[in-house]
C-alpha cells in the first residue's frame, strides 16, 4: 500500500551573508569567506561553536530552477554521462536541500563567520549541525 505524501514545512533559521560575486560548485574546493547570520531567537543554539571547528550547514537551493522528472538523471560538469540525481551534488533536486561542511572562523552573537562557502548571499539556512568524523 502506498502511503500518502506528507507536506513538510521548513523555516529558515538564518541567511548566508557574503560579498562573493561567484561561488564554487562545492564546499570542498571553496575558500570563500562569509557569515551565517542566525535569527536572534536561535542565537542560544550557537553555544559551543568555536573558531577552528567544522560545522555542517543544511540550506535551501533558493535560486535553483524547479525540479521535473526529466532531471532524475543529470550529467555533472566533467562527468562522462548521466547519473542519478541522488548520486551527484546538483542543486536541481526533488527537495532543493544542500549540505556544506564549513570552517568556523569565529562567532559573535548570532553571527558565525565561516570559510568554504558554496552558497550565495541571502541563501536560507535550514539547520546547523556538528561535523563529526569517525
């Protein structure tokens, strides 16, 4: 039996701020610096984030065109051919959610200064999580 799809509503907890006019396609090749400006009501959630740490940021691909079934397979830049959307980092996804691992440069109130941005100025931040390895 197929279950009915539930609507999921997410609200931004903040926005990315950056002066960069262009950003790399992936955080792993980015040296772009900027800030995560968290809404004041969520500032307490930043307690414990410190310079030198890495954090995982989930964000909304707010500038990505709408997804269509024809995009289930896409050819990534430099790719040898089409691959399933769930095997690549394309911003054109059924749910336009991105993930980046960023270096924390500092925290001042509700602003987290970071390096490694692959997000545009104004990108909605959905969540921030610790980067845990091993």
